[in-house]
């Protein structure tokens, strides 16, 4: 059965989007990151899409966590924020 994807949020860059996707996956949520970037590292908005059947769970998970851009980049790169 094919999944129906629903937009959860949009982030400003790929590292932040991938970090948030990892958090959602750890909660058992099916997630995809979609962007129009043509080169790795290109700064373009990235959409976080989740399985429509899990969208309520994803929104709840997102509401329970408040990440700054610096925290998302830190999770994505493993570097500690300043």
C-alpha cells in the first residue's frame, strides 16, 4: 500500500531538516525530506513530509520539542553549538 504524504513543516536548510527527520524517525514516524537543492550543501528550504496516517503523532512530537536552528544543525553535524 502506497503512503500518502502530508506536509508537516518547512525548514531553512537540509542539515536542519535531516536532523528533525531523525528525531521523528526515532519516534517511529515515517518521514521524507523534500527539497529543490541541486547540490549538496545548497541553502534552500526543505519540506518535512510525514505519512498522513501519522500526521497527528508527528505534530504532537513536534509540539513537545522546541529546537532552535542551532540545535538542529548541531544534531545534524554532531558539533556542539557555541
